C-alpha cells in the first residue's frame, strides 16, 4: 500500500510539473510572439475578404492565408506575412481582420477581370511599362474595378517586386493631360464663359503669358476656327487657351479642387495618394492655360475617375467607396445638371466624330476624352520620349451608369491616348455592356 501511495505521489508531482512548464511556455509564446502555434491560431481566425457578389478573395485555411482568385485584384488585397497584413487591404484592415471580422468589397469580379485583361493586353501590345484602370459606379461611387498591370498573385508574394505589388490605381500620381479639357470646358460652361457653339481663332500655335510666357502648340491638324465642341473634338490647346482667357484663376482652381484634384480621397483606412494643384499665388496667365489642358497638375487614376464621374452624375461629386456598408463620403454639387449634360453630349461627339474606331461601339452611346501627357521630370522639365496614355469616359452617355479611367505609362509604340488608352476603355466597356445584356440601339430609316 505504501508503494502505491508513493508511486501515485510521484505521478501527481510529474503532472503538476508538466502543467507548470506548459503554462510557462504558453506565457512565453504570448509574450514574445515567436511560436508557430500562436501564429497558426492568429491566421486561422482571421476574417475573410469577399467580393461584391460574395465570392471569396482571401481566406484562412489550415493556418495559411489563401487567395482563391489568384491574381484577381491582387494589388488591392495586398498580402499577409507570418502574423499580420503587410500591404493593401490586408494591412489597412489588419486589426478588424485579426479580430475575425469579415470584409466585403464593392469590387465586381467580372468587371475586375475585364479591366485586368484589357489593361494587360494593351500594355503588352504597346511595350508599356505599367498601367491602371478604375471602373466606378456613377450614382453610388462604388469602385467596381481597380486594376493594375503587371499582375500580382498574393499567394506567392515573395516572388514579386515592391513595384509590381503596388496598387497603382490608388497610388500612382501623374499629369492627366488633355482629359482635363472636358472638366475645364464644363466649368467654363457653368460660369457662362462659353457655349458649345462659341467660335475661336485657332492657329496651330499661340503665345500666351506675355513677355515671360510661352508658345503652346496643337498636335492634331484642325480648321483655323473651332467651336468649343470642336476644341474638345480636336483636343486643341490653343482653343483651351481662349476658353480660359477670362476665367478667374481662383475660380478655375476652385473648380479643379471641387472635382477632387489636390484633395485627399475620402476613402477611410485604404491607402491612397493625393495629386497636386499648384498654389494660387503661382497661377499666372500661363499656369492657368497649361492647367486647362492638364499640365502642371497631377492626379491618380482613382481621382480622375471621381472627377469624370461628376460629369456622369449630373454635376454631383460622389466620393469613391471600396468597402460595402461603409458610410458614404462627401457629396457636393460642382456643376449645374444642365451643364453636365451639355458636356456629356460634347464628349460623346469626341468619340462619334473623332475616334469611333478606337473608343466607340456601334449601337451604344459612349463618351470620353483622351490624353497624351509627357512625363514630368520635376525641375528638369518634361521627358522627350516618355509618355502617359490616358482616357477618361462614361456610358451610356445620355444616362451614365459607370465611369472608366485608364492610364498606361511608358509605351514605346503608338503611345497616344487615342491609340492605346482609348481601345482599353472600349474593351472594358464592351465587356460591361455584354454583362448587362443591353441591346444596341439601331438607327431607324425613314
């Protein structure tokens, strides 16, 4: 009996010691955050990220973070390291995801896939370096697609450079070029400074800014007299110089600011960049003119989409949204509804009368404006051989449902906006319209 009691006592001592050591080890795991067991539990309990249609974009399986859609929206999602999100939404919403909360995005997988496919094909075909596309729902500001190229698969994030992982639609800043002309013409219409049929003398070049000014040039041959509508059609810098000649600099800058340029994007938590407007004290005659054709200011693809969406949305600016259920951002009236509609009609003519083959779809009313911007080198001026190809537009032109913006950087062949960015817009539009199953309008013969 004494032997049994002694053996049982030793067993109890062993069990007590084992439990004590286990508690010490568990405390060490929590204190120093090194052990694999805790890491696995953290990942396993992490919230799931869903697309707008409920499809899974990121989830935790077997202690690992998985991205079932591969490269789809890879840069938007970002990736997770051993214990926390490192980039993209995984980093921005790390705390809530860590707490097991799910995240549902406004991204539509079909639209995102269409944007990524069209962008990749365009960049490759024109030997571009990189690019981005944003598709925005007109009335709500919901971001339906935010595409980057080159592609990125967060399942294998260590195989990619930081440049490839970059969420370009939200972070890349560039001069938007002649796409700004549509917005400035709308502002001039709104102020009663011009009409669609007002005519201007438009030689191929004009000196502006007096003694310390500069000579601006047009790139596309056009008649020597143009209406405002034709100024957009031929993308005339000279014509724009006339349109803004009597535009008060402070007022014009305020319009650009109200379109969202030079302002932080009201998209809480998500990392976004802010383009730049020059301070008002620098707005002499030359700066006013160059800003009228998108030079000397900067934007992101997301900001450009929100600005053009103001034209699509009858003059009402709507802050973009990426997270379903998030509170709506600021809404402000920038233009009178009739001004926005007149501008949309002129931007529809840009396509139907000018670049239909590149940007138009038979039977559908598409509208928009191209831009071909020399890349700014800062104090060194502008690059002689590096360009950003840009397009901004919306459809249907008479009652827009979505706004699309495109930029491709550094193409070496056919880099003009009408040759590169516009066809990408066309492909994205065709895919979206196909998903809508919208029948084309046929022309009735008498």
